[in-house]
């Protein structure tokens, strides 16, 4: 169970990191328009 929880935390952090990077790129494109 602890192994599964640990994997879930890493996966959630990875998803949030990708989401933040895409959000910054999208925001920069909007500012250029």
C-alpha cells in the first residue's frame, strides 16, 4: 500500500510539473498576441 501511495505522489507531482510548464508557455503565447 505504501509503495502504491508513493508512486501516486510522484505521479501527481509529475503531472503538476508538466501542467505548470504548459501553462507558462501558453501564457507567453497569449502575451505575444
